[in-house]
C-alpha cells in the first residue's frame, strides 16, 4: 500500500469515527444540545480536527442523513424490477419495515430526532434532497397504481403521504418500544399483523 493510499484510509477512518461519535450524541443528547466540542471529546480528538472534516454540526448531520438514505435506497433496489405497481407497493412496505428494524438507531436519527431550525431550513436546498428522492419512489408507485385503475378518486401526493405515514408510524411505535405498553395479545407479531391488515384494505381499492 502506498503512502497516499494509507493516508486516504486514515482520513476516511477518522471521518467515520467523527460520524459515529456524532450519531451517538445526537441520539443521546439531541442535536440542538450537542456541540462540536462534545463530539471532539467523545472521540478523544481536538475540536480543530473535527473542523478539518466538517465545517459545522449541520454538515455532520447532512452526511449522516445521506448515509441513512443511501442505505435505505440500497434496500429499495430490489423493488425496481417489480413491474406490477400494486405488488411493488406491497413489497415496499415490508422492505421499509425491514430497514427500520435492522437500522433502528439510524432510522431514529433520520426521522424521529428533532433537528435544529438551521437544519430544517437548509433541508429545502437541493443538497438535502435524499428524503425527497425516497418519497418520490412512493409517489411514482402510487401514481402507477392509479394509472392501472386502483385507488379511484384518490390523489397521488396525499395518498402517498398517508401510506408512508402509516408504515412509518408503526415502525416508530416498534422502535420506541411503545407496543408493549398497550398490552397487545401478540406484541411480537403486531407490527407485521398490522401491516398485513393494511394490505387487505388496499387490495379492495
């Protein structure tokens, strides 16, 4: 391995360490309460080292979001070969749930942890479009379902939002351990049981 290759690997390893430390603190303390100093202390490096890799906290949060949505996009890849939009829609929910359960900390950071106002404002820019691209897959699938004669009388965007919200809500209840407190008769299977009930409903539309 050349000196240049070794240095590149070391830089990437340190960048990953910063992201890992930041994610831990964002989840434990909240994004607004976490400072660059906190992140530097967490990974046992200087504040200046963190600033070499990221200009501010929002840049760190952006990279973490990008990683999360790239990982979700990787899960979605198998959907692109499914031509029947209703079949794709059904499978999309299962894959989304799978991603949420297998990546609970990242999912929490992507969707559940409150972001500071600067992040929310910047998220309207083109550089922050990962979530929009993912939601676009849902909208496109819903549109194709409507074009095929399903969901008569429904509108694409609000229906897509409803579908996403339903699956997202069930995932959040599972991840945040709210299911056990309700005393379901089958708490271990209620997430997928609930999703299958939703599938029975849309089969009639």
